[in-house]
């Protein structure tokens, strides 16, 4: 049931993402064209092309991402984490970790997060490294990379039951208690992650990594449609929609009598 709800929510969110907005607008234009309503069809087709170009601009994608990364802050200082009494380092994955490929490739886009988690673990004596995969991840595949990087098996805790960040916050909560812990994820994903872990009553310290907005390219490249711009726009809108959803959900729950 959890997997069904997860994919159902993804399908509902698709029309609000850049690719969904573009596709739906284009489909309406084609439909109107076949219906013989040429003027209206032209408007929708032009709108579809304009939306695609707008979200594909490097400037658009980076401008949407930057407020989220600014809120996440900068790389964590291990010394400050030690002073705060941090004993757990939680690394959130965005990948399905399977047995195929090499240990590094198994983590796909989450590799920077794992590397950052290992960096912090190496500077905090006796810390535990809690790695989250997905509900389709293999624990044997998850642990090989940190083991090769020098993390002993007894310092590793693996979580493979989650479908999304809300699940991760709920499932990892029993391991954390009220003590401060390092929360490692991509900078763009950090504001939502902090919100969800705090909502569970835990005490996360943001440890962002994998920044998208550092080292902006020349302005003439930012004004050219590209795959990277479209991808960044998609990532950012997903985060904004999710934050809006949880904010609205919180308002509704506060209005329900206990």
C-alpha cells in the first residue's frame, strides 16, 4: 500500500512540474488543433514552447534553487558538531541502491551525500553513520562503499524501508532520541528535510552538501535553454511544492480539535 500511495502522489504531482506543465499545455494545443480551433490551439502551443524555454534557462533553474540552498547554509564544521555532542550522522539518499554496478555507482546522485557523511564521521570519534536508502535498496549494496572508505560495519546503521523523506524522518526517529545529530543531504533538499525531522521531535543540525548554485557560468550561458536548467527548475519546484504541502497540512492539523 505504501508503494501505491507513493507512486500515486508522484503521478498527481507530475502536471505541476516543468515537464508536466509543458506536456499538458502542448497536449491541449494539439487537441484544439484537431477540433479546428486554430486560434486557441496556437495560443496553447506557443505557451507550451515558451514555458519549456523559460524553465530550461540556466538562469531560471539556478534562481529557483538559490533561495533553498541559501537557507541550508554552508558545509558543517566537525569541531562544532563535536562540541554540540553529536553522536549520529544521518545521510539521506535519493537513490535505489542495488547490487549491480560498482560501489560508487550504486549510490548514483547520492554519492556526494555519502562522501560528506563519511567526512564528518571521520572527524567525530565513536559516531554512528546512519545511511538511508529506499524501499527497494539492498543493504549489502549500501554498505560496501562506506566499508571501503574505512567505516567499520559496527559503526553503520542502514535503513531501507522509506519511500520518501517523511518516511525517513519517522523511521530513523527511534535511533535519535532528543540528542543533536548531523543531518546530511543536498543543500536544495535541506529545508524540507529539516522541517520533517523537526516535526518528528528530533534535533537535527543541518550539514548540507552537493550544491548546485556555486560557481555560476557566464551570463550568456545562463540565457540559453539547456537540460541542466530544466533539471534544476524541476528539482526546485518539487521542493517548493513539498514545503507548501507540509505547511498547508500543518495548518489543517492545527485546526482539528484533539
